[in-house]
């Protein structure tokens, strides 16, 4: 059964972060964050990782398991 619902708040926030991340990668001529020298200190990437986590747990508190 397909889920045809509109994106929720967390999915919308994730999409915004994906756009920002891809714009950053493009500005540095990269296809990934991995080769970037700012990889571990990048605020854009940190916000993206948080948005991914939040979109997966939909605001629930506690740990997250795959």
C-alpha cells in the first residue's frame, strides 16, 4: 500500500537541508561531503545529519535504532 500523504514537518526540514548541502557541495565542485576539508566541522553537514535523524524518529525522544 502506497503512502500518498504530504510530507510532514520533519521531511520538509530534511528537504531544505538536502538543498543546502547540495548547494555547498556544488560550490566546492564536490559530489560528496567526504573529501571536503571541513567534513568534521561543517555546520551545514551537522544540520543535515540532525534533520535526517529527526525525519526518521519523527520527533520521538530516546535512542534510534536501524
